């Protein structure tokens, strides 16, 4: 064996061997190597370079030396060489040339070798701008890091945001939305969301939303007792205008809280600005747009800094107190609903119209079934936290994007007076239109509003172009499978981060001609240029993790728009603090859009 040093080899002059095999600059170093340690050095060198012939050459040379005196320095040097070789292999050669993402063009050269580049862009809040520019330049796939890519391919959406195996896991950045210390349907990272989602899906179905007496009673209260009185007051002066974003946020929150806990345990933010501002301030502090990077991308570091009592370095002052305020706020209302259940039973008939806690009852029943408990069980402290987390998840969704999207729809309609005229013709054509009158307080049949083409077209077009900050909806190739495929990208290993901006998909010229133009008519029938745009509408997400409440959201928008444009003409009074089509609304209540409401003669 090569590791056996024979007496014949030991008789060879040392300097002759060195001059034959070793570079001259290394002579003095190698003369000091102890021959009894040559086998270990040969093994180290061979294993690190993965080049047996080369290693053997070194060993053939080294074993011919007679003695050494400074083994540690030799081992240190060879260890450094080996570590460097391994580092170059792992962080340069493999990610750039050999990994499954090597064929994907990089948004920046550094993206091939380090995630720090895209983290820096997220810290600067420039991710969307830079990534969309790269997608436009390079095509449907762009590499953002050694294990991350962005996609802009509508044909491959089902591979990532589909169903079953093709519904990839959510990224850990969703942990920022965990409440009460518990995961819920929205923050569940893998398929554990499926069972509770199926259990609440029936109360979000269109048939239930349009027919349930409690839902209609809540809607009636929101429209006739809150929204229309506000608009009536605002229309008394030709110069008076309303900052519409807080009002629409209040409309959605008030309805959703009543849907979750019942009207008497709900909020009245539309008429109580003080309570509304307190709640919205707590929300903004809990999910600060300027600091979400720390909560989503550097969660472990953020928790450590908070543990040291230095959380104010990364997050706004009052963040923890605001999170606790919202947690306690939800628990208080949930306990009120539970108290009524324990006193009166859980039959909807024992509640006044609109006062039945529809969602809480459904969530609790599903929880009881999963835990093998009776439907009327009284939750303990831990169960309360789990139930409250699920309840607040739905309220959070209503506040987070609905008000922003709805504001944008009214902004666009207010700039199109001809569309307002056509829309009003539609709205007054149905039986029992939403008229602001002292004698008529009847909601029209939901199905009648659903059948109005222009009403639904302006909603769809507004949702397509909505100007809330785009999110990449990050997913991970699932860890439960050896590999995953995304379109032409094959055999991707588990843990690859993938994201798609639905904002860019909504501006695909192949589906939406003149995509930046406000054109509700594109939704009013397919033609050769625009076939079935609904197939490529992602306003409520996509696949089995799309928004479970989308039918309810559409119902809220249809009734509110019907109430407004049956009775008023709107115009933009002041948009100086509103980004319009040129920017994004961050949801931190700093943006303002003032609309003027001009009453129309009653029917």
C-alpha cells in the first residue's frame, strides 16, 4: 500500500524528491513534515479535492520524505486549502453551474450565490420595482437567490398555487401574522389548513351569503343605518367632502366583526371615529408597513432583540402593546359571544336578527369536532386562544386589503361620469333598488345585483388594477416530496422559495389589452381579443388557499356601490395625498382621498 513507507523510499535524498514533485517555493515547508503522518494528510487532501489521481501524486511525493518536525502548520495549511475548496464548491461552483436553478437568469449576479442581495432590496422596500423589471427583461422566471425565484407565468400558476401536491407550502414569513400565539387558517404553512377551511367554507358560499337572514340583517344595518346617513350629511354642502378610505375600512370591519360575533358585540367604527382611530392605530403599530421586513424576513433576529428589551430599535414604539390590545380586544368579544351561547344555547333562532355569531359558531363547532368535544363545550384558556386566533384572522383580512381596493374602485368610478350614469340606470332597473328614503328601507335581492353586468364589471376592473402594495405570495417547494416541478423547471429540491406578483399577471397584454387602462367593458363579454379574463383573475388569490371569503367580499362591494350610485354622483375633491395610479397605498392611514357626494333626485 502507498501508505507503507519502505526503507528503499526512505533512502532517496529528500531534496531530489522535493525538486521533482513540489514547487520550489514549498521546499522548506515540506522538509519539515513528519513522514509518519503522511497517510492522514493524503486522506485529507484526497477527500477535499475529490481528485484521487492528484491526491495520489501528492502522496507519492510526500511519503518519500524521511522526517518532519512541524506537523501542525502543515495540517493547518491543508485544512485551510480544504475548507476553501469546499467553500468555493458549495457557494460558487454548485449554485452557479450545477444546481437546479442554474439555468434561471438572475436578477443580479449576486443572486446566484447569496440571499443577501434580495434581502437588501426588501429592506429598502424596492423588491417589487426591481423584480418586476427583471421579469420584464428576462422572461417568466428570475432567480432572486441561491434558493429563490420569482415567476410571472400564468400557465404555470397551478404548479405553485394549485391544489393538492401542487399547492406549495407557505413561507415562514407568514408567521408575522400569527395572533394570540396560535396558528390559524391563514398562517398555517402546510396542508393542516385544509380541514378547518372546509368546515367554514359553507358559510362563505354564495348561496349562504345571499340567503342567510342574519347576514342580510347585518348588511341592512350597515347600509341604511350607517353608510347612507353619513353620505346624506356629507351631501348637504356642495363644498363638503369625505375622506373615503377610513369610511370604507370601517364599513368592512364593522360588517366582519358582526359576522364573526354578532351585531351587539360588534363595532360601530363608521359612526364612532374615536374608537375607529384607536383600533386602526393599534393595527398600524402591530403590522407597520415600514418595518414588516424585520417581522417577516428576520423574525429570529427580531425576537432576540425584543428579548433583550431593544425591540424599539427595529419596530415602532408601542408595537408589543398594540399587539396585546388587539389580542385582548378579540378575546373580549369572543367571550361575550360564548357567554350568550352558554346562557341561551347555540340555536340561531334564539338570537335577534343579525345578532347570531355566525363565524364564531362555525369555528367552534369545527374545533369541537376535531377535539372530540361536545358542540356546547366551554373553552379553556388554551382553547380560547386558538379560537380567538381564527376569529381575528378573518377580521384582519377584511381590514388589510378590502378597504384599500374598494377605495380605488370609487376613485376610478368618480373620474368617469358617463360610467356613473350607465351604472345608475342599471341599479334603478332592479326591483327594490337601494334608495335612501324615509319610507323605503328594503335591500334588493342579492341575486339581482349579481346579474348586473356593469356593476360587476367595475368591481372586477377595480380589483384587477387595485393599488395596494403588491406581495409576492411566497411559497416553498414542499418538504414532503423528493422534488417538485414548476413549468419547464424540473426536479426542484424541497425548500425553494417561489413567488408570483398577481399585480403583474393582471397586466398581461395577452389577456388584458391596454392593461393600464381602466376599461370595465373588458369584463362584459368575451371576444377574440379578450377571452374569459375571469380565468386569469387573481384578486382573491388562487387555488385551494385562495381567499375563502371572496363571495362575501363581492357581496359587500355590490351593496355599497349600489347604495352610493343609486343615490349620489361622486367626484374627486382632493387627491393630493392619494397615490392614484402612480403609486401604492400602504394601508397605514396616511393616504387620503376626498370625494364629494352630490345627491340625485329620489325615485
